[in-house]
């Protein structure tokens, strides 16, 4: 009975704080949309403060804050307010639940694409990697961001290669890592990945695909070597 009441008190307390903060942000950022420097005067509780307030119910509170973050982003997409509070909400979620991989992923893409802060977005994914060292999804997303956003094939290929060697990584990631290596001009690395992929997969079509890529990359590598002599 006491645990149930304690949990209810925690949820009402955190929910009240978040609701107050989000109501303030929704109304005031609407008025201050064209003066973003004034957003600094708005208030959202820090991750450390919410952590202490959770009283041991971190997972429950993290879910509540995550719901608020999704709702807040949806209202942004409808044009109701800016994203002044979004990063703070994701920070709270990942502090309370550092193993919530998708929160890092979603937060990083919004920060990189909607907020235009690529470096901060990738930093969030790197923080996620530190807390989830065996998750293939986080290095994959860093690689894909560099591939799609910055067209930086060399950095992208290194993170995709790292993801491809993580436990549980899908076959498609291995194939994509090899493709990006070839786009980066690192043909030897791409060939090694395709050879490993060929041994890894049981699919005859994919084995044939790997053979074709290895043959093509080998020809390119041979041609490049001949040209340099």
C-alpha cells in the first residue's frame, strides 16, 4: 500500500513539474518565436533534479518524460512552438534510463535535422554508445548521419564497420558498411568486409552479390595500382 502511494506521489509530482514547464514553454515560446534568445529565460527542471525526485522510480518517470517529449515534438511539427525544451526533455529521459537506445536515436535526429545542430546530435549518440557499448544501433546511426547529412564517407564507413561487428547486427548493416567503404575509396577495407559478409550469410543470393562486389572492387584496386605505376 505504501509503495503504491509513494509511486502515485512521485508520478503526480514529476507530472506536475513537467506539465508546468511544458505549458510555460508552449505559451511563451509561441510569443517569443522570433526572439529565440529569450528562450533562455524559460525553465525546465534538470535531469539531475528529476533523478533525485524520482525516488527510485526512474523507469516509470523516464516513460512519463518520454511521452512528454514525443508530445512536445508533435506540437512543434504542428507549428505550436519551437524546440526550446526538446533537448532538455531527451536529456532527462536518457539520464533516468541510460539504456533507452531509441531515445538517443530520436533525439539525435531531431537535434541534427530539425534543430540544425549536427555536432550536438552526434554527441548525443556517442553518449549513448558510452552507456550501451554493445548496441549496434548507435554507431550505425552515427555512420548514417555522416553518410546522409555530411556526405563524409570515411567517417561513416568507420562507424558502420563498428556497428557491423556488434552482436545482433542485421546483415543489411554489414552490406551497407561495405558499400560505404567503397564510396570512401577504401577498397581494401570494403573487400575484407564483403569477404566476411560472404562467410556470415547463408543466403545464396547474398553470397553471389558479395562475389560480384569483391570482383568489381578487386578490378578497381588493380586498375588503380596499374595507373599509379
